[in-house]
């Protein structure tokens, strides 16, 4: 390995914390990170407890996870402003593991998942996560949202019943059997929590809606002595002490049985953390280090397990909140963990009065947030193969098993891909592709007006190749005013390709670049129409060929279409 390769490898596995501090860090940066960390901690406090209870364990487990894993994910992570901790995606698998193997089984699952993530990062498999088909991710997250929603019915309605079944159909059968035990006071508290969150989101979006709604529910429950379950009545008081290096018996003899669940946890942690990092990059203009991020997730999950905590990963919503609050470096995530620790030590005696209905209201909103209804509906307008993958993954996630859903979704997506490739090759074989304009046009550069750049895509734009569009704009030292994307040699496109183009358009909009797409073939044109990727005033033009695209670009540059240029 030469010196340049060693330097590149060292940079790839350097945590963003060290990079940020070496770049220069002052008191103003610390103040901004402290405000952001405090803001996120206020949101994470009720959420961590709610996620732990929904997962079938005690609320302090969620707090311990948010503190330990949140600190380590920020300290070692490859994303500059990512916030880590327990997330809603883990609820179905954690609940099922605890029911089947006990809490010791979950500890072993989390340990194994942590080791898998470290190995995946060191083997530089982080980039492979980019090849996950969009319909699989959308169907999977929508299925998890339905599972979370169904897990909260008992606490939201105050049903008097025993252990809630892990499977979807038996769970709803048990709810129907005990629906007569619903408590009016509990339903009212749930409705109050939902109304408070939704109203605050509409009228005061900058306020910590989850925490305010929980405080309101707790105040009403305590003042009126409502007969409803609270953290104290079900779990006792929360310990006001540091997490201990102590965990229950681990059934190592059942390691083989637990491997599928450990793989699911590792997969969820890897995908969600990298999705969170991509969202953060889009909001900040930065670039995360995917392999270092996987190593950080592995370290965090291993440590969380050794302290008796839950699985953890990067949290998209909390990361976005961190950015909006002004975070500048990973120290915001580290301070978020420190603030959570202070809250737990100071407020533990008061946590016993929190009604479970208030926490259920929070998770009902979380379920709606991660359901991606618009993305689900949008993908339903995609070609048949993408719709099949979406619905298969969704129904397997809800009714059967998360691991099976992922495996089946990816396998079916691969078969759809191969089928489309075969058809694309057949279509091309019927055409005379040997002409002077199939390759790089040697006169293209000289024909471009000043301020205009062009790029040509050749071949099917599927989920396997869609991520190549991510770095197109980074190739230009000076951003162009107009960017022409030539697609005459793209015979077929799928939902992931359209999604990648929409992301490219958003990046162009942020940089005030007008995007012109030229030479669409029949299949891409049809998919564009179905998925409603239409010309947008001033930002997106679709031209029949390269000459027409050049004419549009010339008009934009010369000012004959100044009303279309972004101001």
C-alpha cells in the first residue's frame, strides 16, 4: 500500500470529532453545540423512555442507551452532527427477542450486532448500504410504523390485559377480546397528549412538543388523581444513579437461534445510521464517512449491551433537530448525552408520576412520522416490479418477520432488476447502436456556453447505479448556472433512479443551478410521468435532445428567460 492509499485509509477511519477539533474549535462553536445538545436532550428524554417501554423493558434502559450509545456514536462517528440512541425501528425486533429469549437474549443479540457492525465497517462494507433498493426501505419502514402503532393500543386505551402478543394478528385479537376494559381517563390523556403535540407542531414548531405534552399529561393525571397506569405504578421508581456494568445471564448456548435477530438489529442500525448521515449531509452540505460510522455504531451497541442497554443507531429526526438548533460539530451529540445524564440524575424521583398514556401518545406520533406515507404512495405509482417489492416487504414486515422481509425484498428486487436488464438488452438489440453519437461527443465541450456544464449517463439507471448521481455536482470547482444531464443512452429507469434524480434536483436548487434533462427515451419518459417528475418553473427543464437543451441553456444564460432563473 503506497503512502497516498495509507493516508486515504487513515482519513476514512478518522472520527469526525477529531477532524472538527483539528479544523479549529472556539468558544462560539462550543456555545452553539451546547444549545443544540440541550435542545435535542429535551426531545430525547421522553422519547427514550417511551421507546424502552414499547420494546417491552423498563424506561431507564432507554435512558441508559441514549446516554451511553449517544455519547459513543457522536465521539467515534463518521458524521459531523449525527445524534444516536434508541429508535422506533428497533421496537418490533427487540420486543420479540425479549418475549422469546428474555432480556439476556437481547443483550447477546445486541453484542453480536455490535460485532457485526464493527466487522462491516472494517471490511469497508458501508458503501454497500447505498445499494439498498428504495422500495425495500420504504416498505420496511412503513411496516415498522404499523407495528409500533399496534404495540401502543394497550397503553393508549388503558386495556386491562396481560402480556401483549408479539405477532400482529394475535395482538389485535387480544385487543378485541379486552376492548371492554378500556379506561375513559386513559383515553382522555392519550387524546390530550396527541392534541398538544399536533397543536404545538402547527403553532409553535420550535418548542419541544414531546416534553411539553408529557408534562401536561403528567400534571393533569396528578392533579385530578386519574386512575391510569404510570411509570411508578408499573415499573416503580427510576434509579437516580449512573448505569452499572452489570447485565443478566446471557444464553450463549442459544447463539445460533439468536443470529437472525442479531443480523436484523445490525442491518437496522447500519441502514438507519447511514440514512441519518445522508440526511445530515443534505442539510449541511457535508460528507460523512460511512465505514467509520458503521464502526461507531458497532462500538456503541457493544457498550450499550455491556451496560444492560438497548440497540442504538443514528436517529434521523433528532439529527435534523440538532442541525436546526445550530450544531457545528460532534460535541453537540456528546453534550446531548451529558445533559440526558443530568436530567436522569436530577429528575428520576419525579418520573414515577408520568402516565403511560402520555408516552403512548408520543409513540403514536413517532409511528406516523416514520410511516413515510407520501413516499409509500409515491412508490405505488412506480413500475410494477417496484410496487411488488414495496408491498411484499411491507406485508412481510407487519405480518411475519423483519429479517424475512429484508431478505425477500432484496431478493425480489434483484430478480426484478435482472428481468428489466434482460428486457433492456433485448430492446437495444433491435436498434442500430453503432453510430457516431453513441460515445463521448468530442465537440460537446466547445459547444457549451460559459456557465453551462453537461454530463451524459449511459446505461439503465437502477438502484444499483442511482447513487452515482450523488457526486455529480461535486466535480465542478465553480458551480455552473445551468447543468445539462444527457439521458439519451438511458433505456430504463426505476423508482430508485427517479429518487436519485429528485435528490440531484434538490441539490441543484440549493446551489441555485438550473437542471436541464435531455433525450429521454420512452420508458424513462413514461416513468417520469407516472411518478410526476415534471418540469418545474425556473429549476427543471426537459428537452427532447441535446441541441434543444443547449438552446434552453443559452436562453437562460443570455437572459432571454430571466424569469426562469432562480433569484
